[in-house]
C-alpha cells in the first residue's frame, strides 16, 4: 500500500449492509456505503474464516474508527458497525494496522491526538462478540505531550504465542523506531514505553514486523540519512526475541536510490524463519528505477547477494511497486511489478520468478503480463496458494486476479478473473489471505465521498462464498455385506454443519459435522457408488470423490459375467485360484482376506496394469488355516469389490 496522507471532507451518514460475499464483479460487496467519507480499509481474516474490516468514517469531521465482522460467507455478524474510537484525528490520516490473534480477536493500532493534541499510538483488542478486551479507550503505547514529537504509522504483528508486537515511528529532531510487546491480557512486556531504536546518524523509519524462527520476530526498518524529502535510504532487518533482545541486524541493501514515498514494502516470511523483501530504486541516479529482491535467512544471511538481485534487465523500461508471493517448499519467489516507458507516461505489468539465491528463472527480462500502453496499471497484492501464485492488480478502473505456476503458465482456466468491474476510481487497497487459499480484498471507491467495498477471491479463481467438499473419501469392507466409509474434513479450519452420504445418487444418511465415518450395512449383490457432500447452513458443497463397492456372491449367476466385475476362478477351489479384473490404469491394488466372521486375516499389495489383470490367490498365504467360506476384498483406486469364496483343503 502506497498512501501517506488523505484530506478531510464532511458528509452525512447513511446505512449500508453486506449480505454474503458477492459473486458478481459488476456488483462488489459494499462494506460501508455512507454519505460520509469512508477511507483506508484494513482486512484481517481469522482462521475460522471470519473477516474483520476496519476503516475511518468522517461522519463527524474527525475520522472515527469503525470495525465490522463478517462470517466465512460474507454475512455481517454484527448488525451495526462497531465504533472503536471517536477521539479526534489530525487533519490528515496515515498508515495504521489491523491483525487477529490466536483467539480470533481483532487487534487495531492507530494514532490520534487525544493526548494534549499530540499524535500518540493506541492499541485496541476486540473479541468476536464486540467486547473491548483492553478497555473502552484501548492501551496507550506512547505518551508524548510535547508538540515537537509525534508518533506515527504503527504496525502490529500477532504472534503464535498469543502476544502482540507493535512498532511505530517517533518523529522529533530525528525519527526513531519504537517497538513494544503486549501479552494477551495487555501487559507491556518490554517496559511502559517500549524499546527505542535511534540511529547514531540519520533516522530510522517505517518499521514492519513478521514471524521469525520459532517465537522470534523479524523487524524491517529504513535507515535514512540526508533530507527527509530525498533521503539516502538503506533497508535493515533485525531479529527480535520474546524477551526483548535483538541478537543481529543485517542490511538488505545499502545501494540507496529508494525514494521517500516508498514506505511499506513487501516483507514476508520465507517459510523457514527468514524473510523476503522487494523494492524499487534508482541506485545509479540515472532516472532509471528497477525492482530488486532480497532474502534474509533465519541466521541473518543475505542469500541474494549484496544489495539484492535485479529482477528485470530491460532497458529503457522502468519498474515500480513490486508485490511478492513465496513458494517456501520450492524456495522460489514470484515477483509482480509495474512497468513504464522511460518517461513514465505509459504503463504495463510484468512478472519474474526468483530462486532464493537470486537467479532469474523466467529469463533476465521478466515476461510481460500487460503490455505497456496508455491504460493505467498498478500492482495491489500477491500471495502463494497450492494452485500457484495469485496476483491482484488494477487496470484502468477495474480490478483483476491471475494465478501463475512456476512454468509461467496460468493455473486457472481463465488467464485473468475480473474482481471489480465498476467504473468509479479505486484506491487504498488492503488484502489478507486464508490458509485455505482464498483472500479478501478491500478498497475505497468513488470520486470524493468514498465508500468501502470488498470481494472474496478463491484459490480456484471463483468469487464469493465457497463451500468446500469433504476430502479423500475411502471405503473399507466389513464382510459379508457392510462397508465403512471414511473421509476428511474439507478444511482444518472450518467445520460444516452436517455431512450427507449418498448411495447410488440417493441420500442415504446424514451425520453431524464432527463425524468422519459411517457404516453402510446389508448391501446386496451388485455395484454401489458412494459420495459425500458437506452442508453449511442451507448450502451444500460439491460431491467428494466417489468410491465404488462391488459385492459379488459365489452363487450369483449374473454378476460374474459383467465385464468390469472381478472374478475368482475356480470357486470353490483347493490349492490356488485366479483373481481376474480389469485395471483402468497402472496403479497398485490391495487384496485383503477375511474369514467367515468378517475378521481380517491378511493382505497383500499387487501391481496393476491398464487392461486385464490376473492375480494368483493362495488363501493359506493370507492366513486362512481351515476349509470354509472366506471373503476377498479388492481395492483399486476408488473401486472396492468384495467376493465370497469357498476353500476346500
């Protein structure tokens, strides 16, 4: 996000509501549509799928802070927006932050002038019931009363241990960075007014915090020297421990050339306790801006070389405003950025894939996403999903999403998905993403009386609520005529209300949302197909994968002649028999033997080829010791067959 200051306008309040996330890019979900100006939304998603959206509301001319909470489907949980603070702001606004802690509470941090007319930082904690856990007026993190000082642009990070970290700039003769850690109940763990970092020369500015190794944090800040409007700006990364020590500080770049208006940059975890950063600079002072990327590992080593790696060598183009998505498993960084011509009159978008060592994997000149032309283009956000790297961007007045694989191909059926196709100008975007691969993007929209909108973008490129199906349905037979169905929750974060079990396309049974197994009894001879749907309120998911169970009786005169059914010949038999079946592709089959009581005796795995397969069956090698009836289960992929046999010694 690249805004610093906004101007004030006074308007009259009107109500607006959101009912489920919109699926229509021509009608995005309206979060706050009032006559009064609504600005600078912030988004934070809870693991259970609830989404907080914070904003400033200018109904009184003083920019009050409001918070809304939506469920996983986009329904408003609170009937009205929750007023967080009505304390007076300055006549301009700057950065603030919103996060969620391990209990699903919202953490909001901003500055206002309630204390002697001086900007100070205050933090609030609000639970899903709308209760203020750190008091109605929050917790003051700074306490300056001298107008020569001001505390600005706070950020927060909610740690897995339940504590929260806050950092901000303290402006004075020089600018310092202050950081504090609060316990879950609001105790200041690093002193009443935190730890201050002051440079021996110049200023420290624009902090950001992410998770480090274990419960450690990583703190990014700028070291600025020279005039504030044109600093020589270096990027530092510091490791912090929960007890307030900072064992190392390393430089991501000392090349300079970073402009004063480049403030909050991509700073994300590398999946191994380190960080990935990206920025643009004109380090050669030749009016040619380029995008660079750097990784700092968990030990404080800069793995992309001194001053970072250039992501695009493409003169005379210029590059700006990178966004990154990190594929931690493959140690790769997707970088998306804005391109312009040399005079910055025409705009486009491009991409690059970087290794953790700084190699350009898509060629030295990053491939183009949108060719440079007269239409305005801007990057918004990026994040990694199991499908690929999702990139959100603005083109003209419209918002889009695309998803990319490491081969440079599109991961979705469409090359781009329209997120918001409305003509009004949009600005001040914020986005958060959920581990289930979806995200919520929010923005302010309008020409002067701004409103707040949002859209949910799913990992498959769809918009709006997504009702995930159960995963990995399997069937295990219980001889002579039962089958145990088992499946996994659609998500480790969200539990449906019910599961609906279907047999041969008819509803057979429903079970509660915390149940993951069901036994079907008294199955007759024949082939039976099963699948399961998850129910969320009045909504149903798509079906899970299906499994097919075939019950073959030894005395069934019809079924063994069916082409796809397995056969055991001869039957009855002494010695060995041959199990014949048709495989759809190369795979592995599991053959399990049960006695007449349905007790499992033994099993073996066999290679399967596409076409006719014949497996020699010796019941004695599978644990059958006496003559008599037995049951043989054959599992191949989603197909399970149960045959009845008679063994005579």
